[in-house]
């Protein structure tokens, strides 16, 4: 039986295997040398900086090939190579005496008249034909349903990934748009001007109610301010309110009452200000009230808000709350949401 083996085929196969094994060993040795060079370069950075630039397109380049960078293509190439080697080996061993499946398409050859073995591809085709001939309607329906389920699952995964990418892109675009709006939008802030608070407190402090007759208060306290646009686009005024009060403590809630006379120019361009606005205390200060302000037992409070539209059509609001103290004057007082901008 052994005399029928094609020794020439075995010798050719063995020669091919030895050449492949030599090439494989050289490739492993080259890879190890490249890894060693990279480690030495990482250990001695000065030598790496002094080395001349490498030619990445040359045959000795250390840059990985595009096949190694694409896992799917690498797996496909590996599978194709496996099937190709299996097909070649099946053709080389087709004349061997030991055979699992006799070929239907290759003619018998040789002096012994032995029928050749089926190749790898022929075996796969005949196996699929065997399954097809013996499959019933229920099995075909089940396989088709399984294929449909796998296809639907793949489409769902692809759609989910696409939706995630689209959602991330939309969020990035929204953040960019919001950042642009914040950088370009109008920003109105209250800027103080003239006030007679110090003068009134000085006049009332010159009288001692226990030793002299206290004159009736005549002058009421007032404070002037403007609304300046610190943004880059115009602002259109819609509502302004302000009120000057003398309180020992802040109330639990502030109520805003719009002023009846709005400025003549309601459009405030970038860097411009409104005309002077004035808020006056409802009743004149008394000597006792002035003494309480000087000792810090009570304060003068100016609060209000302005509602306006920016150039992007968004309604915005600026609320302000200021407290008057002897020396510093009116300063912002942060309490709750009574001193903020939206």
C-alpha cells in the first residue's frame, strides 16, 4: 500500500514547509530585533534625538502595516489563508491511499486505478448538498428565522451605534452654539451714579434730638444709576423696576413693580448705557433712622431688575440688590437669587 504513495508530492510539500519555516524564523528574529531597538531608544532619549530621521516608506520601516491596524481585515485575511492552505493540502494529498471521501469529479489515475480523494472545497460543497437534500420545511423555516434574527440584531446594533454617534455630534454642536451665544450675547448690569445719601446722613447727624429741636425732614434720599451693556450684541429693554428702602433686615420676598416711564431709547447697543435712572426713598429719613444707619443697626437697600431681549431672541433678566454702608457706600449684596443674571 505504501508503494502507491506519491513520494514526489510529499517531497515537494516538505520542501515548501521548510522554506515557510525558515521565513517564519527570520520574521520572528526581525521582530525581536525591532523591539530591542525600540526599547534601547526609549531608554536613551538623547541618542534617539541625535539619530537621523527614518524613512517610513522604506522596506526597513518599523511602522505597522495597515493590515495589523484593521482587525476585521486581518481576521478575514487569516481565514482566507487558512482555507487556501487547506485546499492546497487537500489537492496534494488527493492521491494518498487513506481517503475519507472519494471525489466524484476527479478521474481515477495511476497504474493502480485508485480513485482520488475529494478536495477541501468539494467536501464542503457536498456536505452542504447533503444537508440541503435531507432538510425538511420546518428546519429550513427555523434556519431562515435564525438568519432573520441575526440580521435584525446586527441592524439594531448598527442603528444604536449610529444613534449614539449622532447624539454625541448633536450635543457637541449644541455646546458650541451655546458657547457662541454666551460669548456674543448682551449683558446688562447696573452702574451707580450720583447720590445724596452721604449728604442727608451728614445733615441729620448734626442734630441731637435730646438737646435741640429736631427739624422736620425735608430732603428725601435718592440714588441714580444706569444700565450698561457689557455684551457684544444689542439688548432691547422690556421692563425695569427699582426700589430704595430703609430696612433693619431683608424681607422674605422682594416684589418688583415696573416703573411707568421707560427710557426713550429701548435698544442698547454694545458698550452703551441707558439714560440716567433714579430711585427715591418713599419717605424722608428721620434723625433716628440716620443714627441707626450710622451704627449699622439698619441699612439702605436698593433692589430691582431689568428684563430685556438679546440679539438671539432670548429673554434675559438681570436682578440687582445693593446695601448702603457708611464709607464703602452701595455694594452688591448676594442673597438667594436676588442678585443674579440669566
